[in-house]
C-alpha cells in the first residue's frame, strides 16, 4: 500500500535507488496499481542525476523513449541507470524502473551536446493561446478517470471533439518529497496524461492503455503550465495512437506519441 505521507509528493525516497509511491500515484485504469506517469518522471530525474554525477558539460535530453513492460503495484520501486553508448557529444542512457526484481518501465534517452542555435531557432507550429485566454475552461479529469494521479492534475481545456483537442495542465505535487528536480523531469512525469484528456470513447466503452511513450524535444521546457494539442486515432484491428504537440508559454517544444492497445469491453 502507498505510504501515509504529508500530501504534496508522488514519491518518497527510501534508499539510494528506491522510492515508495504516495496516494497521489494510484492509477486511472486500476487504483490498486501505479499510474505510470510519475514513474516516468522518476526515470528522467535518475538519468539527469546520473549525467550530472559523471560529467559537467550538461548534455541536453533530445529524446525520452519509454517502454511499459507491465504494471506496478502501489509498492516500493527501484531505479537503475546505465550508459549504453558513451560519448563526448552524444550519449544513449538507459534507466529501468523495477519492482521485486522485475523490470516494469524502461527508458532510453538520447543526450546531446549543447550549441548556440538561437539565430536559427523557429517552428511552423503555431503556439497555443496562453492559459489565461478565455478559450480555456477549467475541467476536472476526475469526473471521468479515478485514481490519485488524475486527481492531482489541474486542467484548462479548450473546445474539443472525441479524439482531438488542446489543453493546459499542471500539478502542485512534487515528484520526490524534499528533493529538487528539473523542469524536464516534472514534464516527463505529466505527459502520459495525454492518453485520456480528449478520449475518443469513454473508458466504460473500451480499454485503451498505452504500452509506450516517446517524447522528442527541441528545447528544455519552461516552468509553469504544460500545453498539449492532442489527436487520438483508433485503427480497425485493436491498435491506437495518441499524438500530442507539447507547448509551454514560450511556444512549441516537442512532440509525444503513445501506442495503444484498444480492447472493447
């Protein structure tokens, strides 16, 4: 069972590599299991902490590629990190989230050398209207989804249709109790929420969990609200895809995709 802790964090550290989930981590498909989103943030934090312990040149994360190998009970988890492809300017690093010796979530991240490309920066993607714009209305996803994680999300959602829409999200809950983490780790702990915020069908009609999540980034996210412009597609043979363009209040910053297994109830 989750630890009884002061509200305000998703995990409490129990050792150098172990963490216990709080009540804020319980999932939307099954409240006896962890929602995978906070664990994704935990793995991103572990990769950054490992990088900073090994080197001081601040390689920047360009891709986060998660594979979800199973489900996690509301119990202590362990994190391990290894460098798969070391390099002076490019690295591939893997982090694994395990329970009871069983790997459940695996992250492979590409880390790239920083360069000053401000003179070249730009995108054809239009920025979202800021969170203060009247097009956004407060929406509580707990009206649709159970679980402690969803209950921590504050959303402002715009006009939408089944499977298409844009929204801003933030959470007051810290990733790890009493420990600072980067904005990237905070964002990594939120983006999995995309699969369900403008769903094609209600969860009573079908199961459609994602089995992976890949985020490609063009810059580090800014503090504040995280914006997502999301599209959900179901194919005819049990496959689905959720794709989202990521934004902050400075503009677009990357894309996220999630492969779904679609199972009618």
